[in-house]
C-alpha cells in the first residue's frame, strides 16, 4: 500500500468518525462516502447469482435483493410464471410476499392451489397483501416493514404496476414518477433481501414495443436485476396446454443470458412457460418453466404450414401471399417459407391467389 493510499483511507475514516459527532448524525442513513473496495480488489467479491425460483433444469430465475419485471400482453402467463417461482420457493420452505394492486386473493391463491401447492404450505409460507392506500403513510410503512422483518421472504411479487402507481398518484408515462415508485415499493421489498418482481403490461403494438413495458423507459432502465417478456404461442385455459416464450429483455448482473439462446430484437430466449390443464382434474401440476431447445435450422415450419392450410380451407377462391401474411399469426418470412413447403408438397397451388389442393395435417412442431 502506498503512502498516498494510506493517507486517503485514514482521511475517509476520520470523516466517518466526524459524522458521529454531527447533530442528527447517528442512526441516519449515509451513502455519500466512498465504499470499501477491499473485497473486489482482493478477488473475494463475486457477482450475484439468480437463486430464486428455478427453470426445469435447476437454473434460477431471479436475483436475491434485486428488482425485476415480468411484462406481457394480457393472458400470456406472467402471473402463472410468477406463481410458479412462488411454488418453488414455498417447496423450499421460503416465504413469499404477494402485493396485489390488480386482483383479489381468491384467483391468486386458487392458481397456486392449481399448481399443486397444498393448503398448509400456502397458509404458512404465502403472504397475500391487497393495498388500498399508499405505502408512504406511516401505518402502512410500519405494516410492510413488519411483514418483511418477520418472514424474511426470498420472493416478493408486485402485481399491477400501473394500478400501484396510480394509487400513489404517480404517472406511469413519466420517468421521474417511475423512479419514485421504484424507490417506494420495489426497492423497499428488494432491500429486505427478497427478489422483487413487478408484473407489468406491454404496449399493444408489437412493432413498436421493443423490450419495454407500457409507459416510461425508466421502468427498464431503473432495474438492477432482470427483465423478462412473455409472448403467448398457445393460449392458456381449462382443457388446454398453453405455451408462452420467455425472453430476457435485460440482465443487469449478466448471469442469466449465458443460460439462454440468442433471439431477435436484442433479447434472449430463456425458457418456455408450459401450463398443461388437459387433465380431468383440471390441475396444472405439470406447469413448468422449460429450458430452450435449439431448433434445427433445416426443420420445416410445420405449425405455420398447418395454420396456412387451415386458413386456405376457409377460402375456396384462394388468397394472395400478402393476405395470408396478414391473416396467419407468425413472422412474415417464416410464413413465406411455410407456403413454399406447401407448394412444393402439392398442398397449395403455385399461382396466386393460392388455393388449397389438399389439407396439410402434419405433426405440429415449433417453427
């Protein structure tokens, strides 16, 4: 250690000691002094690891003590995703706090039961809160702090960011207000050591959506954990097997992307949320967050081939390719490739408008 370094450290210690003598200095949070870098310089420090919740292969979903978001259109499964992580923590006998600004305890707890969590575990480890007034009011601050101190949750879920901000008289479209809300609720939960996970909506326009939730850009920029987006491929519901793609929109600590596959728009394909409610009992015990599987680039886009065949069956006079791209859900380029396979296989006429010659009923596989 150089003499200059020793002098600097001694000076900083003197400053800290001096604060204790200032009026009102003791007991107040101070964060404007340089922090100790010894662990980093000595190689002891390590980046945070995602240990809260888990993918089917055991990879964690969220970072303890960090802020995260789950964003999607309605009915794409973000609540199921959050509750699947809650199920994992409850099975580990860790406590989960669910702060709900949008729904009611019945549907939320009902979904947890559908996921196979027994009543006794829910009663002991799942703590549901339905705020009706801002958290900064003294009684509410005391209440949430008491809950966090008593249970020391590993996961804290905030359901309904827009409603939460409105309750606190904050504008979701304003970056400054988003920063204020981040300090009021998500940070308070994260500072308890929990992975704080906010459930939010994306804009309706897929083209202009990018990686962002609806509202101000600070919702993404202000995170110190991860941001996920969910895109529904097969709808969820009783008697159905629903599937949504889970993509990483942001990974501040950088420990999740290495477990994902590259995707478009700067995002990474991290997992698939699969919820099978086709059993007679209607349970979703098989709900899983499955690891991504690299697809064969030479594989036929059979799902889109089936969709095109079904759409053309409704239109005996045929449809132009551009119309098919508008009517069939999927990427335009993949739709064109699927149409080429149908034409080559003798299912569809070569000339436009394309007419169905025979129905395609191939085995569905993801395109």
